[in-house]
C-alpha cells in the first residue's frame, strides 16, 4: 500500500487494497483528526470502480463510529477526481 499525489494505490481485493486496509486507513484518519483537534467535517467521495461502493460504506461506518462529521459527495466521480478531504474546525 502506498500513498502519493494520486491517493491510495493498490490492487483491489489483493494484498495492497482490501477491507482490512480500508478500515485501518479510515481509523487512522479518525485518530489523527482527534489527536490534532480537528473538528471540521471530513469530505468523502467515491469513484466509478466496482469496489468503490463497499469501500465507501466501510469508510463512512468507521468515521461515524468515531464521531466524525462527514459530508458526502453525491455525484460519482472519475477515480482521478475522487479524494478524501478533512478540514480543521473553525
């Protein structure tokens, strides 16, 4: 698993991008937000890949369980346009 300017990269369902990794990444985001006092919303979107919907739901569940306010991108985006953005509170 690696992160870069294009986001998370890996092969869906294989070793580098699967449910445990998705859950761990979402939990790490929630923990970093809490550690740094970030209280603003976390913007989450999904792309057109086949496994985007299940990953999207998993991320929302983890963030909600951690009390993170989420704003969902309603329009499905091309993979290159889809990002998770978390902003600090006021």
